[in-house]
């Protein structure tokens, strides 16, 4: 199902395909790369054109085999409030 970013809700799972644009405030659960790595361009945030690598949590990368399995994950994410610190989390 295609939807607009403005309609996303906290906790909603989405699938991003190669070369698609997406908002920065997502958590990588799984990558199509077997090592769990995804490369992200952050030019809209910091002006840099080089790709940054992001790593999925190993346990999730190894245990999610389908979108339906991803939808069964439960948990709590603790994170900083929004701020301008792009390189620390």
C-alpha cells in the first residue's frame, strides 16, 4: 500500500526499496544485505553526498524473514528528544 509520509504513525512498519527517499527518523530493522547494512544518503540533513552505512540490530536481521514476521515484533524504543546532533545518538 502506498501512503504519504505525513500519514505515518509512531510504531508503524514500512518497507523502503532501493533508491527510495524517506524521512530520517526511522529505525532499521532488517536490510536486504545479509550483513544487515544499508547505505543512506544524508545530503538533505548535512549537505554531504557520501553514503553513510547503517546497521540493523543483529537479532532482528537474523530473525525477520517476511513482512508479516516483522509485524509481530513488540518492544519499546528509548531515544533522545529531537535535536541538532546529527552524528551522535
